[in-house]
């Protein structure tokens, strides 16, 4: 597929993994990179950095918890007349705590952003994709393991993983590749939003490396992209240990 007049859309591009993924698109690809998130100032500054390296960049300030934003993104793609060669569904957040203590706005917001927005945007943009297009959905290693204290977040990421794998098969005849990225803990602002301390540094992935693996492995056509040792561990444990046991193990701490 020629990449001229094509776009790479990255949601959640204002910080963390999304910003790093935007940095990993190669200028020579001739892509226009669309940065999508709420904090426009952050994205403008990233756009200046990318433009200084010769990239074509567009900033779209959209709150993806708003359903109107999903339609707005679709409309912007349609108006551009361009084709979508990369869709990186990365925007998301986690909240930590028992479900019964969780503010409803957080619980509903996670489902709205991590699940509904991701599925709707993907569906809306599929008509603008061609053979060779790639969809990269950022899930998490928590998708493999139910974790009490992160019940809603873990379930949203299990959705992302399952959705990605099924969609991948549906789109195989069209030559569109779908990958689910499953990082372990990554050093980003995620932990501030989650209201918990990040794990010790030696367990935390570098966001740039996570992003590099996401782009490179997706380009190689990988279905599930594990970006660190903890992610590999979670995948293995999730495959070997019954989920009813696993969840009891993770529950022991929260009910203490
Ligand atoms: N960090 C980790 O340990 C880790 C591990 C596994 C998976 N992940 C996943 O990786 C993805 C990126 O997270 P991160 O670690 O890079 O954290 P981050 O730095 O907090 O980035 C989250 C991004 O999502 C965007 N976002 C949040 N709410 C939004 C909304 N309503 N509308 C549009 N954009 C919104 C944020 O932009 P604005 O605030 O500007 O809108 C930001 O760009 C998430 O899906 C997360 O679940 C993270």
C-alpha cells in the first residue's frame, strides 16, 4: 500500500506510550500523524518536535469519553480524503480500588474510554482502511489475569485483547492487521491517574521501548505484543493457572 496521503492516528498522544508511539513513526513513510487527546498544549509541543524532524502532524483536541468526539474523528478523516494506514487505540486509564468504593464516574469513564470509544472508533474508521493498514490496540498484561482491586480496569483490558484477536481474524481477508499490545507496568503518568504508586523501577518498562516494540511488532504482524518480562510472566501464568485460583491469590491482599 502506498503511504502517500495516508494517516497514522494515535489516541492518547499527549503523554506516555501514545506520545512515544508518535515519535516512532518514520518520517520517510510520508505519513501525516494525527495526535488525538484532550491536552492540546502537550500535543502542540510534541507536534513541533515531530515537525522539526520533518514529519507532517495534525493535532486534534478531543475528549474521547464524549461520543460526539468519535463521530468528529470519523468526520475529520472523511473530510481529509486520506486513508488510515495506522490506527493506534491507546487512550485509556486505570483506577485502583474495590468496586463498591469506586466513584461511579471513574467506573463508567473507564468503560466509556477503554472499551466503548475504542470499539466505536475502530468500527467507524474501518471503511477508510486498505490492505496493509494496521490497527494497534493498547491492552495490558492485566488482560491475562483478573485482579481484585482493579476489577473494572482488568475487565476493560480483557475486552481489548479479546476484541483485537477476533477482529484480527475478521479482517484477515482484507489484509488489515490487528495487534493487541500488552505491556507490564510502564513508567508514565498512568500511575498518577490510577491513584497508586508505580512498582519499583526495576519492574517498570521504559515507555519509549514499549512504543518501539508496539510499532515494530505490529509491522511484523504479531497478534499479541508482550513488551516486558512481567507481561510475559502474566501471559504464562494466565495460561497455566485457572483464573478462579488466580483471582483468589490477587484477592488476598485487598481483603486483608
Ligand atoms: N503505564 C502502564 O503501566 C500501562 C500498562 C499497561 C497498559 N497501559 C495502557 O497504556 C495506555 C496509555 O497509558 P499511559 O501509560 O501512556 O498513560 P498516560 O501517560 O496517562 O497516557 C494516557 C493517555 O490517554 C489520554 N486520555 C485519557 N483520557 C482521555 C480522554 N477522555 N480523551 C482522550 N484521551 C484521553 C491522555 O490524554 P489527555 O489527558 O490529554 O486527554 C493520555 O494521552 C492506556 O490505555 C493504559 O491503560 C499502561
